[in-house]
C-alpha cells in the first residue's frame, strides 16, 4: 500500500460465526491498534469490514483477526499469505508493505530482458600484451589460458598454499562489442557486467582502481564506445559496484606498495585512511579475507568519493555512458549509503537503475540487527530474485510441487510494491550459483563435493537431455512472469558447471547447442515483442502438483501501469512431470491476486512461440496436451 492511503480489510465468516464480535489487530514498529470490524452484509454468513488509513511512514505493517463468540469463546485467524487458519492462540500475521507513494522504477528496465556477462569469459578480441606487462609491472603474475575451452584454474599454483583466481581467458570489452548483434538477436535491453575495474583477480571483486577499466579488458575509451554501441542498438549497460570492500593490492589500500599513491595500509596520513577500519596494526577485512580490506561505507571521505557530486565516482561513469549499478552484497551496505546513492543517481539520470544483491525476500530482509528498507521506495529499484531462482529450480527438480511454487510467487507479489515487483531480476543462474542446466540435471549439493569432484562432475547423457528440457521450460516460465528475466551468458547455449569457478566457464563459441539456443532466442524475443509479456496484468495458479499456469494480458489500451498498449494476451503452461498431461483450463481458475477479476477472453487462436503450433479455444476453456517436462508460451492471435 502507498503510505497514507485508505486500506479496507474484510473477513468473510460462515453462519456459525456471524454473531461473533470481530476485531482487527494491526501493528507497526511495535505500535498496536485494535479496530472493531462491522458487518457489511449477511448472506451465507457475514462479511466483517474495516477501513483505515495506513501510516504515512513507509515500513511493514502486520495484522490478524480476533473473533469472540457470544459464549465467550475466542479464536484467531491469520496467515502469512493466501488462505490462513484458525488458531486458539496468536496466529501468523499477514504483512502489508507500506511504501513511498512517489516510488517509481524506470519503464525501460521493467520491460527489458537482461543478459549477464562475466567479462573474462565471454569473448576475446583484443591484443593483451601491454596489459599483461602492466600487471606484471605491479608485481602480479597473471596466468593466461591458451585454450579458450579448457576449465578455469581451481587448484593452488605449485608451491602456493591457496588457490588464487589469477588465471585469465582474456575476454574483453572489444569482444562484447563484437557480439552486440548476437545480444540484439535475443531482444536484450540491459547488459549487466560483473566488475570491470582494475583488479588483480579474474573476478575483479577486489577493486584496485574504481576509475579505470582493467587493462586486460580494454580502456575507458573502449568502454565508452561500447556504451554508445549498445545505446544505438536499444540496450543499456549496468555496472557491478563493489563498495563494501576494496582490494588490498589497490590504489587506496596499497598493502604491497605496488602503486605510487600513499595507501591507507602504509600511513595514517594517507587520504584514504578514513575509508578503512584499523585496530592498531591490524585491519578489518571482508569475511576475514585479508586481500579484501573492509570499507567504512559511511566515512564522509568515502561517501564523497562514491557519490559526492559532479566529481564523484558515479558521476564519472555516467559521463562515460552508464548510470545503472548492481550493488554487490547490498545487505552489508548501510541503508543510508544505498539511499543516498540512489538519490544521486536519479539526479544524474532519472532513468537510472539501482539493483541490489539480496538473497532473501527483500521486504523482510534483516542484516546486522536492522530490518532493511529495500522495497520502501527510497533505497533500491530492484533486487536479484534468488527466491525465484531457488523456487523454480526446486519445482523442476521435484523438491517442490506447483502449489509451493505458486505460494512463493504469490507471496512475493503481495509483499513487493508493484514498481518493485515488476523490476526484480528473475534469474535461473548467476556467477554465484551452480549453472541452471547442471542443477536441473540432478547435480548434488555443491557443499557435498570437493573442488576436484566439482571439476570432474558431468551430467550423464540422459540427465543432460532432461536438464535441457527443464531449462527450456523454466525459461518459458521466466519470460512469462512479471520482473526482468536474466540470461546468464552461455546458459542459452547449453553451458554447464558446478560452483565457482566452474560456473564461470567460457562461452562455447562454435560449440553451442543450436537447438536450445534457438528456442531460448524465440522465448526471449517473444518477451521483448509482446506488450502482455513486457508489462501486462498477471494471474497465475497451480493447476495440480505438476502444472503451473501464468496469464498475462493488456486490454483497452491499458497495461499494468496504465500505459497505452495494444491488446495482447499470453498464456504460459508448464508441465514438470515425466508424463504428458491432458489439460482443460477454465479461465476462472486464474482468479487469484489483484488482477484476477479483470475481464479476459480465452476464445480464439493461440500460437506457441517455440513450435509455432496453433491451439484453438472456442469459449472459456483452453484445452491442450502438455508433453512431459515441457512448457507452452502461447500468444493469442488478434
């Protein structure tokens, strides 16, 4: 609910309880209010209602119902989402997320398909001789893979106690620029790059210079040219910002004296000293990794460096063409830091996007004893939707049924403000999790295998075939749901891999699974071509333990945000079972949620975007046979 707006809550009870006295218990920030509810109608039981204005301050509000019968019996009704239950004592409480009424997210982002690239592993095009010499001049020893297709290094170098991520395949900015037509063929609207700033590692989460593209990737001028090329092809770039820590081997900390600057480790007189937390001669490091000294994000000097005006870091990169950022470990950044950064970004570019790495339900996320304000309108525009990723994979792996998946999807929808919900990054893979095809093939938990076992792990042919079928069906569901679907580079081509670093293999140019790639392309293009999928109203339901349905639609020139849109309808039907399902879907089964009572007309011809097969519906019941482990993404012909 937008802050300060009237909210009506109703409870329908059967005839046995129609003489009860019903009270709504509401609380927020430990402030409790008891609101008597009045009978509004008495047909087949009673409908008790109460209307009140929600708080003017964004935050979380909770409620449940107390029923007292004439004989003095008391019961309670509550739940976390959807249908609740009666309890003899205090029940679970429903959540209302109260958010800033002015909260908006950029339409271009909500309607995009995202493509995530780990820069070292996507495409190699440039000459890296001078860049290698530059890193060597700083006392580093980058190891270069001559074979683009070999495994990333995962064992310590001979004579070293620990594995160091200092092996490079030399993917670069020029390589990305060469593949712009490839990205455009999927209808991509946002390209998200893992860190590109100078660093000693291949993952570059140990920033050495925030204002410089790593020479192994290219130059700032090449980066600026990439931004221009993407823009001219209808795409925007998103950078990965690592602001909770830097590298020990950096311009700012300079632990090893490789840089000419006076680093914080070297002297209390360093201009960067206040960025870090020192205790005598020791310093605080991120998760006790000494190569990652932790930053004091609220240090005035550091805040000013990142976002303090026209000379700040985010202003610098905006001038080169990018004002969209993904915040690494957002839960380790104070809300004040995040909100100030978003405010500055919106001053620079009202269409800028600030996305956070959050692994849980962002509305109730707590970190370091504080409930975070991510969804309330002044912090983040979006988060990485890991609950989606976990739930969808669990459904296809038969660990969840469709009812559990639907409950999770409906709960997020209830708890996230609409602008936020339509902007969440719906991913199936990322650089931090086992690749989707490997996970969907039945791979064991990553923590049960050693690195050597993960390096050797491969799906058997039957497992791989099943995994690809599941992945394609999961992609159809991903493209059908509200949010920003994200393709992790190489997944569309059949790339597999266990956990880091095996989920960061090279894109298999020339060795793609062409059938899978072409089918993913069709699904992704449908998302970008049809207004119903980009911005439509949405209803969804579990039609049995194995079958999910999602309906998206616009009508009368309106979409979910009341923009002008052509009338479109899209229907996604998913069968995760190993057996075919004969489905008869009545449109009235898709009635849950705020869009459930809007008018839709099933009658007409529907075409599956992957196979091109037509399905004709005469009235309000759609009938089809869903093959085993498959999905249909159907567009209704006009």
